[in-house]
């Protein structure tokens, strides 16, 4: 008996290995269309028990098996195969142009009798499809992350990190208009100090020019001088003064000039203090350069350096 069981298992394995799903499905379809329903039914049942078919192929095999059983008058077998078909696809519809109406009626009856079970299968299919979508999206996300990481590692392996040490002098911090902040790379603060100081300086200069326009020349004559006078004994000279009618304007412009000038020096002092506070003698940065890459000259840098009795300035380039 044991030998018989082993032989049967070997025969089943060999038969399964010899079945090609696509070819077997075409064979069943050909036999069914030829009108040999008994052979088509048996062939479909045997094939499903021996080979691994896709869901779409199993639906077709159950359809031909069910229709063959119906044509043979075996309604129970037909309903069984129709139910197996619907369990794979609860929304399957038979083609009314290829299937006789009585067979379609039996098929629809099976669908109505098992409506609750088929609804549960629909829900399970929907859950499974949603899970597959999430798994596919997660797999795609992991693939993108792996690709990004691979590119990053590839770039790191090909690029060389160059350490750049920039030594900065403290003298530029005493220059107004945010020069210290610009050199330190704090552009926003540099722009703020430069704009405020420029506005205050311009206001003070405009006030000075306005005050100068208020002056007018006035001739003064001193009579009966003992010397230095003219033939009549009068000494005449010209002075610049502000007329009495414009004294109020002079006072207003003078207050504007003084307040804007004082504010300019206060803001400039704050900028100098801020630049000194954030000053760094050495600034270390890292640049990426690929092997055999030609490094182009960097932008010129303004450098200040002390000299005996003063200071010097120059431009430096890096090649």
C-alpha cells in the first residue's frame, strides 16, 4: 500500500509538472466549444487539482466546468462551480451573447442565494486590495529612500571635503555701515546697520545744507571812525547772518541736524560693538570637491592689517 501511495504521489507530481496553465485553459475551452462537455468538465477539474493557476485562469476554468455541468443536466455541480467562481470574483457577470439564458439564470440564482457570503467576500477583497496598495506604496517609499541614500553615499565616496580656514582681522569691525557684519556673513544685520546709518547721515547732511541756505549777506556801516574808514569817515563791512524772520527755521533744522548726527554715531557705535562681540579670529568651513576637479578662483576678499602708525588694506584671491 505504501508503495502504491508513493507511486500515486509521483504520478501526480509528474502530471502537475507537465501541465502548462495557459495551454491547459485553451484546451478546456476548445473541448467545451467542440461540445464534449463531459471531457471538458473532467479536464477542468483535473487541471485545477494539479496545476497552479492564477485567479483569472481559475475563474475561466470554473466557468467552463459550471457550464459543462449545466449542459450535462447536473445542476448541483454547475451551482458548485459557479459558487467557486463567485468566491474569487463576487461581481463576475456571464456574457449574455456567449452563454444561454437558462445557464445565466442558474448563475444569478447562485448569486442571490449566497448574497451575504459574497458581500463578506467583497469586503475581504477590498481590504486585501487596500493592504496591497499600502504595501506597494511602502515598498516604493523604501525604494526611493534607499535610492536617495545610495546616491548620497555615492556622492560622499566621490567627493573630497576640503577644510578652509579663514583668518579675520578685527580692524574692519570699526568701519561703520555694517562692514563688520557683512564680513562675518551676517548680511541681514549688515543691511540693517547700513540703511539706518545712511538715512541718519543723509538727514544730518541735508539739515546742514538747509541751514546754510538760511544765511544771507548784510552790509553794516559804522560812521565817524578815526581810521580805516572811507573819505566820509564811514567804515562798511559785510556779515553773513540769519534774518530774524528765519530764526525759527534755523532752530528746527539745527535740532534735526544735531539729533540725526547724534543718532548716527550711536547706531554706528552699536554696530561696532555688535561686530566686535561676534568677531571670530578664525572661521572654519568645509567645501566639497570631486577628484580631479579644477577649483576655480574664489571671490576677492577685502583684508585689513595694522601698520606702524596706521592701517593697511588689500584684496586677496584663492586659486
